[in-house]
C-alpha cells in the first residue's frame, strides 16, 4: 500500500527552507518529483500564494493546507509524473458536497503542479545562496499557444535579466510593472493579462481580449537570525527560529562552544570576537540579532558593534535593570540616537507569560518574526483586516 503523508507527519510541518533544500537535492540527484504551488486564493486559506509542497516519488514534503488536501495532491502528482505535463487544479473548500461539512478554511485554492526539471535550477541555486528571485509561470494560456507551466526566472526581480525562453516579450512587458511592485513587497499572486490586439495574430488561436493568467512568485531567501551566545538557553531559540524559517547562525564568544553538534537545528555555528562581530559576520537589513551571552562585557561590545550595522532588531537578554546600565554605557561610549533605541529590544521578547526555556524561546522568536513582518504583536481577534495581506493583481 502506498504511504500517504498526513498532518501528523514531520514532512508536513517542515519549514519552507527545508522544502527548497529538498528541491535542490532532487535536482542535483536527478530524482523525479513534482512541485505543487498555491497560485491563487479566494476567501480564507491556511497558506497563501507561493506556498510550496514537493512530492517526491510517493510521499510529500511541505504544507499547502492544514492537512485537508495533501493526500489528494500526492495522488495528482503521480499523474503529473507519468504524463510530464503541468496542470492547475482548483479546490473549492466551500463545496460541502464534494469535500464534506466543515472541511478546510472555507476558501477556494488554485494549485499549480509542475514536474521538477532544470527550469527550477536558477531559482533553487539562488535561494540556496541566500539570494532573492522572481518566477513567472503561466497557469492559464487563455487560448494562446502558451502552455500551463511555461516559466521564466528573474534574479533579484530584475525582469531585464529574465532567463528562460518560455514567455513572449509582450507578456513579460505586460506583467513587468505589477510584478516588480509585488516583488518589492515580497508578495506572490496571479495576474490576468489581456492579449493585446497587436499580438493576437502571433499567439496561436488567441484573440485580442483573451486573458492569459500568470503566477508571479516572489521567492525570497529566508531572513538571518544571529544568536550571539552559545549557552544552553540558545538551543531552544535556535530550534524554534529554524522551524519558523529563519536561517540561524549561533555565535560563540570567548572560547565558548562552537560545535555544530551542540546546535543541530542551526545552519551554522561559528566563533567570533564580540567587539569585532560586525567585521567578522555579514549583517544586512534582513538580519536579526539576539544577544544572550550572559556576559555583560561581551553583550555590551556586541550591541555596540551591531548598532553600526543595518540590523533592525537587536534583542538583549536580561532584566530591565541590566539594560538600563547597558544603555547608559552605550550612550557614554558612542551616543544613542532615537533610531538606535528603536532597534534595541530589551528586555527581549513578547509578553506571553511563562518562564520555561521553550516559552522564553517562543517569546523571543515571536518578537523577531513580528519585527520581520512589520507587525505589532496583538491578539488576532482584535485585528480588523485579514490576517494575510491581499494583493489585487488583476
């Protein structure tokens, strides 16, 4: 009997970084696989456009719903593997007759299933290198001579450097402005493009006014979370951060343990000098730092160095009284602007109560995520707009 994934399997709950990593491995090894990507959502859904699942042989990795559709997607993927042809499936979870009462999030989901081939290589390689990119995929040819799954890839969202010969110039020109805007916002969505009259004769059976649907997929590399400190309390932070799709680096100070086996969930474990941490490591505006060495001198020097970088989040472990002392010394040694103070989060974490190691780690990672996503932590029941932002790409 063929094994099917279920919502309780580890393969379902892996972060997006693991899905992308497995895509890269499958490409390198030449393993047959199918990439399933949510391309459009009407109403509510567990995941938003851009969420991916990889079906490799007879099992799936990644989540596109809370577990409602994954078994069905694995079955459909076997057909795609056999035919080698991309397809789009629409799942209407508002249809009680087909899906059963109460199933799903009461939304409509469009899913693109594509055979994994070399066309994914540029996207996969860039992601593995920590670089962003933009993929364009046809989901409905609209009567033209295009095919579902025709795609192209733009490194750093630069459509002038588009790779892949599947998409005609008129279509790329038509999506360029909106696609660039979506990329800048880190959003993915499907656009509907009318075939222009001037090109109708050159696009097969298409006619002027026919609509071609193109999925604009902003594939952004994961943000970096640097944990400055290698004590026992850094372990749960590194584990939860990795599962929350951060790329995690644990930094050991003053001869602290820098063995990778001590932090199996981290992407890397390094040793660095606290006052030179900004010189020895790479920080950018999509980097987040948690300072938790528990050595006041090291924390002071590390915080001072981090303030010279573009890092937007510098979380400091310790009580308010410790931060008051640190703030006073920083003000005396370098001065502190309002912008500096805005980037310092101390005491670190969101106020969720609880003092167990994983509760503290959850508070820290939750705060870093909120800053990354531009959110003010609050109860979702108090939010007046949708949980996930919406993009009108029509």
